[in-house]
C-alpha cells in the first residue's frame, strides 16, 4: 500500500540565516540612499553630473586669482606711470623749501649783523658820554661782559613734575604743581639786587635795568627770550656777604618756603669767579645825556632848594 505524499502546506518554512541582522541586510541591499539617488538623477537631468564639486571650487578659485592678478597688474602699471610725476613734484617742493630756508638764513644773518652793529654803537655812546667813567657806566648798564667773585643760585621745578601743564604760570595756585613761576624768579632777582649783586644773568641771559621777566605758556621769558628749567642765576658780588644777605632777606625766605612747601629744588653756592656776558641789546627810550652847563645849573638849583 502506497503512502500519501507529505503535506507541504503544513510544513513550516525555515527562516533566513541573516534574519536577525535586518539592519545590516537593509544597508547591503540598499547601499545608496534614496536622497543621494534622487540628487544624482537631478544633476544628470540638468547636465551637471559630469563636473565634481571639488573641480568647480578649484575653477572658481583660479578665476578669482586671475582677476586679482589683473587688478594688481593694472594698479602697478598706473603707479609706474604716475611715479615720475609724483617724484618731480616732490623734487620741486624740496627745492622750494631749501630756497626759502636759505633766504631765511640769509635774513637772519643780516639781522644778527645789524644787531651787533647797534649794540656796538650803543656801547660806544655809553662810554663816550660817560667820560672818564665810561667803562663803569657800560659795566653797570650791562653793555659789557663782566667777571668777578659771586654766587651761583639754581632754582628748579620739583622732581617728577609734569612739564606739560597744571595751569598757566600766571595763575595764583600754579606753585601747587611744584613748578617755578615767573613771579618766583622776579623775587629771586630783586632779592639779589637788594642784597648787593652788581650784575646778574639767568641761564646766560644778562639782566639790565630794563629787563623784564614774564611768562608765555610753559616758558619763562627774560627779555622775550624763553628759558627752561633748571634756572641758573649767576650774580657778581662779595660771595659770602651776598649769599648770607640773600638767604636772610624776605625773598630768600620766600624761596626757602617754596622748597619746603612745594618741593621746588634750590641750591646756592659761593663762586671764586663767575663770568657774565653782555646784554644782547640795550634800548634807551627816554633818557638823554645831560650837557655840562645843564648839570652845573641843576646842581646849583638843587643846592638852593635843599
């Protein structure tokens, strides 16, 4: 008796060996993502599928470099064309500056020569009208250089003082900044005169009866010539007596107070010999030499009224 064939419908199907690795299977079966496939299809439809993005970037960079090179080349060419013109203008400007400088130097030389001539004429006039005492008159008026024993007085701003400001020198509270004012130097000079000084110079600038000490901005002016600290005052006289008399005077005590209150630096020393130059210019505005007969008449008149 033959056996019936087995019922296949009832036989269970065997699972795939890689059924447990569905994720890996999906990656292997679909290695190209659908999005990439769609993008590739679009590029192919547009006709740009044959040019990689890297190549396009390189071509764009090359084009930019070519444009930059053209710009630089054109700029260099224009600069080369304009260079001779600029150089010529610069040379012309330098020539003009040199010419004006030479002219100014020539004028300054003329001024110096005229000033020397005027000073010499003034000195001779003082000596002539001074008679036998012409040399003494010239000396006392500052018309001639002098030398002799004396003192050296140095006045300087306080240490680490800002040289750029703190207010004008004429202001009342300017000494609060530790800087020397013009009025301070005025008191120093007047104190030296009263103490017996026969001739005085500040930083090589000889003082006369008409000298003025003023301020202009940051500078102290002596006869309109700017001086800068430290201010070195040379005075001719009996060194010991002159030094003691000045330090004991009201102006000497004033200078000491500046040192103690505002740290303004001062020093005074006796000198065996100091040399003072002649005053750079002497100007007489109203005074005139007196005639001999006028002098005698004036003396008699004075005697009668005394």
